[in-house]
């Protein structure tokens, strides 16, 4: 994928669409909250979009009576429905326990295998350097672990034949798109796909059931990002070139 034409400065809305994209996230709802607008937009334009979800999501409940195995099964189905809504392939599930995942050789090798099998030009993942957001939010440990492990898999492992040779033929990814970042550098216009982003998140009933305002919140955040680049709705990312 060739670098896009951009307006002056670092803040710009981009429109180019890769042939293949891979989104790697920790929990079953993460890719849809982070980048469903972009994934839906690209999938509609014939981009092959694959999703990897690393944990089962079995601890994602505030209820003391929740059964972890039942919750994991529910969240798997929710992720599948969300992916269908935005036109993506059925997510690949790595099955790690919530809160116990580590950035080690086992995880990195699995991510390298996914990258080499999918052969994406673009990989989405959390920005692992984003830890504290003002006074409002501490980024989930699993998000940070998956973000860093994905970057470790991208640079340089997936592209180098002597790293994890059992994981398949080397593949060089062009760009990493880091979501949930404190340093966004690109904005993608999702005006045409904001409704599908909202619908995909509404599929995550174990996480948002009873929160009728979730659609308004998603639109409000996307509207705020869009205002930065003169479009109605946008998603922002920190884009990092991963090629040689």
C-alpha cells in the first residue's frame, strides 16, 4: 500500500484502503470499540478484514454470580455477531485467560503466525504506551500487553525468516495503526459507517446491555474526532511505518 497523500501538518483525514487488514485486540469487544468504523468502511470496499481476539473475556463482568465459562461462550458469540455486522470474517480466538496474558514468546509466536497467514498490509492494535488518560481512565493491562506483543511480532519478527520459522513464510506489514492513543497522527472518515460501528457495539450485550446511551456516546466521541479534520465522524490512530 502506497503512503497516502496528506494535507499539511500531522492532522489529516486519509482515504486509502488496503487489500488486507488485521485487527489484533485483547477482549471480544475491543476491536469494535477501537476501529469498527474503519473496518466496516474497508470491508465494504472489498478489503479482506481479519480479527484476532486474544483472551476469552471470561472475567468481563461486575456480577459476583457470573459463570466464567458461560460468559466466555456468550462473548464469543457476541464477537461473531459484531464482526458480521461490519462485514468482517469470523474472529480468530487465541483463548488466553483475562488478566493473565503475558508478552512472552508463546504469545508473540502466535501473533506472528496470524500475521503470516493473513498477510495484511495494515495491522490495528492498542497503543501500548497509552497508560493513563487524564484523570479519567487507566488503560487495561491486557490492552497494553497485546499492543506491545503485536509490535514485537511486527518489528521485526513477522518479516524475518529466522524468527519463528515454524510460523510460516515471512511477511512485511506496511503500517501499524495504534488505537486508544494519546498521540494520534491520522483520522479516518467513518461518516458512512458510523451506524454499523454503533450496531456492532450494541451486539456486545454482556458489556452494554441496559446502557441505552451507548450509541449516543459512540457518536459523540466519533463526532469529536471528526471535528478535528472537518468530517462528521472519524476514528483516530497513531500510524507507525513498520517496513524496512
